[in-house]
C-alpha cells in the first residue's frame, strides 16, 4: 500500500526530532557566497554560517531549489510506489514552488501535491506537522494537502531584526521599505502576512521589541486554542529562550519548540533576528 511522503525545503528548518519522526524529506535551498555555492543545511550549517557572516567582507545571497533537485527527490519516492506532498516556502518569498510544480509536470500530477505555504520557517513547519499528523491518522494525499492548506490561515510568524540591511539587500523587504532611514537604535518588528514581509512597528530597544512581539502574537491568536509555538533565532539563542519561556507561561501551548533560522533565512534576516511562530485554533 502506498504512503504519503512529506517534502519541504530547508527554510522550514524544523527540529531534527520532528524531521526524523515523520520522515520528512528536505530539499536544500542554495546559498551563494562569493565563488562558493553551498546546499543550505547540508554543506553549511547555521553555527558555521553565522560565525562566518559576522566577519565576512563579501555577503552571501540565495538561490531557490532547482527543478532538477525536486525531480531527484520526488522521483525515487514515486518509483517506490509512494506519493508526494510538498509544502514549500511562499511564492512571494521564493521560486521554490515553481520548481516543485515543474517537477510535478514532468513526473506526473496524479501522485504529487504541491502546497504554497505562503510563509517560511516554523510557521510553515506547523502546516507540515498538521499534514504529518493527518497522514499518521490515515489521510490520503488529497486529504493531507487540504489539511495543510486549511492550516495556513491559522499560522503566522512575528519577528524583530537588528537591522533591515540584510532584508533590503536580499530584495525581500517589501513594504518594510518605509522603515528605512529611521533611527539606527529603533528595532523593526515585522511579520509574514499575505505571503510577504510586512512591517508592523518600530520599538526603541531590543528587549521592548521582544515584549511587543509577544503582545502582537497574542493579538493574532485572538483567544483561539489549541496554541502551538516556536521561537526562531539567528545567533540569538539566549533571547529566543527568554521569549519562548514567556510565551509558554502566557499562552499555555500544547507544544512548543525552539528552532534556528537556516543559513538561507539568515542571509535575508541577519544575525540577531528573533521571531515567534504560532499556530492557533487547529
């Protein structure tokens, strides 16, 4: 009997225990650093990436998972008699879904579903987890894909950055351009909404910005239960632990995680980024 195999991309950077438990396949994004090319999370891991980024004179950039890589991942799954549910970073943030769609066209549509998560990191991770749990309970390919799509409106991620420099340079800044030129000591708070990065407000200090992130997540959750949470950080583990502890005490989640931002996400967010991803009401 065929089974549904989940595939995502490396920007999800879900905790390893979840990847292992649900046997999730990960398509690595591409990191380009000068004359070097790395597979995100394969050739370069977050610790090494952020250490190098601190002193780098040449800044990295990113490239999407190629259709060839998608075919190399999807193909053996189908040849083994199984089906593919791919849940990937939002189309307004990356062309990864387009690569997956091209692979689907080539390999056959009937055994592959591709979902645009409209987001990234653990906001996407919670959609993947919802689908994984549905599959575990016996959902077929189309049912599991529908669970993932229905979970989209219940997920989000709010984050604060040390600087907008990385987001601007990577071309992912979107409407947050209106924060450019503000006082250097103001910390921007943003979220991924409607598939793209949207500005919320600027706060005087990092500690107050982190407190405000909690307030905004509370507004987004709006009393819905159950609540699932994950912090996301880029070389800011101590602050991530602090905000997660406060979030757990405040929102009483049924599950919580701490995840690090993958090198490709870190390329656009920059060191010091701390975020809180949530899933509420499903």
